[in-house]
C-alpha cells in the first residue's frame, strides 16, 4: 500500500455473540491482510440487529479506511449487512444480471430457491461483484467517500477462499507498492527468547521489518518488506531470512508452513519414506494431525492407538512383563512402541508416544512427563520430556505431537536427533 | 438480571489483529454469559495501543452497561488495559497487599520475577480482586458511573476458569432473578428443520424461551427461563424439555453436553463396556476426540489407524483379497474393520470407518462416501453415508466421527441402530 490503510473487520451474527461459534473469519482475514501489509486495527462483532449494526458501521467509518464485513449476506430476513452498508454509503441496491442468471441456473438444476434468494443478486450500485463459488451469496467491494468497503459471506468455508481469490488481489491493485511477507517457524525456543535474540534488529530495522509471534506450542518470526515489485521485496527479504536461519540454525522447521507436520510431509515424499505411529497419551492426535493434510496417505501408513496396557500388548505385541516392570510411561515402553509399529506396518520410520497428559497422574510421574521415540533402520531414539505439571491436557498432547514431528524432521534432514 | 444489561467484551492484543491467534476468550465468555441470561451485544478487538484502546473504551462506555476486558494485564510494557480502564473511570491504581504477598511467595519459591511483575499487584481502588490460580496476573471487577467493569487476563487457560470462578458469581449477585438455561443437543436433523418444527413455540414463548443454533455437524436448542430462584426456573424448563424430547425422540443425544462423544462416555461407564476403533479416512480423529475427554481410558482401549490397504491387512489382519475384491471403501471392509479391531483388543464394541474425505476421489465413489460400522456381541452393523461431494475434508472427517458415536449411543440406549 502507498499509505497505511487502517482496517476494521466487522463480523455480523448473533451466533457469535452467544458463543455458539468462534470468529475464525476475523482471524483468517487478518492473517491474509497482514501478509500483504494491510494493518488491521479493529475487529468488531455485532448481532443481527439493524440499529446496532448501523451504529457499528458509523464507528468504523470514523476510524478506519477499509471496512471489511463478514456475515449477514444470506437470504434470511436476519441478514442485513448489505442493506445497511448500502444505506450508510448512500448507494442503491441494484440487481446484478450475472447473479440472477446463477439463481436461475440453480432452479434449472433442480435446487429449490426461496424468493429471498433473489435478494442475494441485489448489490450496491457500481460495486465489484465477487461471485461465490463455494455457496450462493455473492460478496462485493466498492469505494465511496474515501473508504473502501468489502463484504464477504459469513460461513468460513465461503469467506476464506473468496477473500483470498477476490479481495486480496482487489486490495493489492490499490497500491503501486508490493508487500511480501514470510514467516519463519521455530520449534524449541520460546517467543521471549527469540524476542531477546533479535531485539536489536527489530528495534532498528525499518524495511524489511521483523516481528516474533507466539503460537500454542511454538513460535514464528514474521519478516516483511515493501518494494516497487514483488521480486524486489523478495530480494530485500532474502538476506534477512539467511541471517535468521544462521542465528537460529536447526530450530527453524520451515518457512511459510502452517504447522510442523506440514514441514515433515514433503521431507518424507522427497526421500520416498513412510512412517507409522504408536500413540498412547496423544490418543490418535499424531495420526489425526498428519491426515488432516490432503495427500498424507502417500507417506503415512497408519498406526496404533494403544491407550491401555492391554492394547499395547494386544495391538503392538509389546511384552506385558516389560510394561509391568518398567511402567507404561517409560523409556523402554516408548522404545518398544516405535519399534513394534515400524515392524508391524513395514514403515521406514516408526514413532511412539507415551506419557501423562493429565489431569490425573499415575503416582509415579509428574503430569507432563512424556517419552517420544523414533525407530529407524538400525537405531531407535528416545527422548524424555517434562513439560511441567501445570500444563493442560491439550497442551501436553499437542506439544508431544510437535516433539514427534520435530524428531522426524531432524532425522530426515540429517540433523542430530536428540 | 433484573434488567437487561447490554454487555461488551473488549479483547486487547495485537496478536489477535494479526491473525496469529483466534479470539476464543470472547466465545467462551459469551457462552458463559448467555447461560446466565446476560446479553452480549458487542465484541471488540483492539491492539496494544493506548490511544486506540482509550477510544474503544469510550465507545463501549457509550453503548454497554457491562464492559468485560480480556488481555493486557501481563507484566510487559505492552500490557495497558488496567491503566487505561482505571484512567477512563477516574480511579487510581493502588497496591493490593494479598497480591504483593503472592509475588513475594513466588520469589521465595525460586521463581524469577521482573520489577514489572509487581505492577500486576496494582489494581483500581475499591475493585474486587480476582486472584489468578492459573497464572500470575490477577483480574478484578468494579462498579463506577453506573457501569460494571470486569478485567480478565488474556491467555484462555487463565481467562476461562477465572471468569467461571469469579465473574459469573459476581454477576449473578447483581440480580434477584435467577436465569437457568439448558441446551438440547440434536444429531440427525438440521437446524432449519428444527427451526420449522418449533417455529410456533419459538414465536409465542416468552419465559421460558427456546432458540435453535447450528454447530458444525449437528445442532442444538437452547431453552432458558428466568425466575426468583434457580429451582423455580428449573421447574419452568422441565416441561419444555419434555416437550422437545417428545417431538425429537431419539435424535436428542444429550442435554448440556459439549459433543456427542461426551454423551457416549457415561453410557459406556454405566454399562461397564469398552470400545476400540479402526479408522481409515478419519485418520485417528475418532480416537483423538474421545481421548480429549479426561477419564477416557476407563472405557477406550485403543485402536488402529489403517490409512492404507496394507495397514488394514497388517495391523488388523483383514484379508488383502477382500480389499482387492470389494475396495477399501466398501460395506465388507468396514464390517471387517469393526470386527477385527473388536477381536484384537477384546473390546465389547468395535467400530470402523472407511470412506473418502477428499479432496481427491478414488474413481469409484464420490467424495463424502463413508461406511461406518459397529461390531458387538453377535452382530455387526454397517451404515453407508453420502455426505455430498461438495463437503470439505474436515467436515467429512468430523461428521463420520459423529456417525460413529451416534451409532454407539443408539446401541447403548437400546434404540434401533440403523
């Protein structure tokens, strides 16, 4: 952007105020905007109430240059975003032929539409129409009174792809400056340490800039540059990324990935290697996380969720005497889990997790004690971790999974595993 | 409440505006408030910027009776909620001895504190202090200028338990009317059908009231009553719940549960029965969901994630010829999965899931085709579902899990399973 456009995201929907749904639209849209250098300054949520929506639009007009709405574009009488926004900017709603045609096509295709569906084809005069390929309600954008208004449907599976496909290019076109941003993902060092390590750079750098952010169980550094062209911005970012990588070394697990398992998938593919998992305290979460990624079946064979001692014996063939002697949460059982799941499935890599996610302990170990194991050709690695008894069950489970994937990453890239 | 207090939740944190974290505090606090009849009218998110925070506080003072802040109570210089709120209501910040004592105890316990930590013991004069048992920054509440202000720390694992422990009773005390609310959870009927079915009641009932809400893969009806005492409100709700149950019959899977697996856990416990799962397209999510619940190990033995044909053969011992002949996504393979995992683990119930979660198809079935199976003593049930090719991967995986748990629920409560 040539100048800093202050941006407000206004989400409309009573279900958000009742706590029945989380406002993931605001997060996802914010993330996309921050990558192109648009500064989101406010999120607001208001219910399906004309008077309060009108008042929120007035507040937003007074403090933001770009107003992005999500929700309230559907066909029911609750959905009033379009009417109120058009009114607030003095624009009439006019029928858009292409959208009407889409409605007729739906009917021809046997879909039942209500008369209200046709109100979806009404849009503010002169607006750029964003055709909805993921649902029925179109979005749109217009400029008026020095403000830019963008309206998006509420369902996340419509809002997010539409925002990426239409709104991001629309906003990029407003500028003759290009913004490029890359995130450096770090596991094994906390946000505050990263912050300390790069304090000087962060305080002195102007373009590119660098900023650390904490995620649930890891953190990231966002590096952003502005330039006349994308290539130029990339060129400015390159040495900064190199500097960061040099300082952090093997703690960096990926650039622009959304999670550590996403960084592991291509490593396995490149090497033509497969893996399988034996899980106790993570209860299937290691497998679930990996199979959330489309295409996981190319390298993930499967695994066993052995939540009880008996299941460890029956599904994995671990000697009950070993479990009896060493305990289910132990170096030895973790080792056996990785080795057995590898042998059973024929995978190149077998991983194992056994530990205490809490809230209850086992009388021997502290909650947060987890053994992570990885069996590969000729060797099995076991790591003992103590996350701290104050950790929540969900933290321990997620963190244990991160350790598993980090161990695989280190092995696959030839780094010291332990 | 005696009257309707309009409430605004103001969340403070730049990380929310950058899309690095989702505002789950606003959702969780809203959900708790809606259960005691407090009307949340606005959510606002603002960054760690004094000027903009001050302006948001002014807006909130103008339109809300109760202002709840989350975030910005920590010891770093970014955290300014307390200072700005105290200033906006003309209250000095004063040291609270009990909180200072806690800081000294931390130091005695060997924890390192920065001088900034001590600013956490400064609170608005006259405020009710909410001691933080889950972290270091205390919360507080005060009444001034006809407004009620409640401040909570930002981390969800501190904010949510503190809000429940301190803020909810604080708000209940403001009223001599009690609000009771129960949610009826429904699987197998969409929100719009539920809406149609109870349209008349919803339009005519005043106290109690009834409202439907959609969740990702199921829906709920919220029934709320106000009365002088809690017992009286419960008494008013009882016949409504009976009426809803009579209309919806076995589609109701639970009252006040957060998900269907949470309804299945006590049913298994009561009957002293165990289960195990064999998962293909859900990739461990059925196991993960169940083991998210503390205490799951009492009834969940474990299972196999057999993401590939080979894993189905190797881990579960399913005949490769059967997979070859019928295909991995088939009635026969689903049946074998449930039966084999039951036999292998010795569980009372074995469940199986095999299907296409997408985005890629297998050239035979449409994406969204899933076979769900359940093997019990003497019988195996198999259900074929077609969720529709337009469904997302995450929807198909979640919905398939719901089918699994619903099948178990029906079996355990003596309902027709298919």
